[in-house]
C-alpha cells in the first residue's frame, strides 16, 4: 500500500527500496516516516494510505498471481513474444527461485513449440 501511494507521486521504487532495506518491523507510522524522508506530499500520502486507495488492485494482483500458482515471491512467467502467433505456445509459470538450468529448460521447450523453428 505504501509503495503504491508513493507511486501516485512518482516514487514507487524509492519507497519500495527503502521499505525492503529497513530490515525492521514496519507499521503505518514507519511508512509515513519514510514518505516524509522521500519528500512526498504528507497530506496526500497519508490520505491515500489511510483510505487504502490501492487495496482492491493489490488483491486483484494477488488473485492473478494465485491463478498462476504463485503463493509467494519470487515468481516468473515465461511467454512467447515473437516468432508466430503467440497463442500457440502456452505461457509457463515458474513459482519460486530456481536455478538458471530450470529457466533454460523451459525456454528451450517453449522454443521447440514455436511454429517454423
């Protein structure tokens, strides 16, 4: 919520990075302190945060992730973007931190299904 409210002021990644770098317990007070440190409009940030303006879109993203089989981070979706009709090679979800070889195997499998390859 804090990152999305910061994003409304063009500072999503600054908030994101600061929150993940905190390494401590976070609460609404700490979110607002970080917003202040980032130079965000305090009134606008506080209103956005307190009203939970982005809550529905956060849960919508969560539902979409669950449909792909993701229940945590990281998660990756591999999909064909070139080489023919993109609906002929289904997207592949990789739910978790896997070694490079797992990605290479899935990419090779997908490429083998691309028409004309």
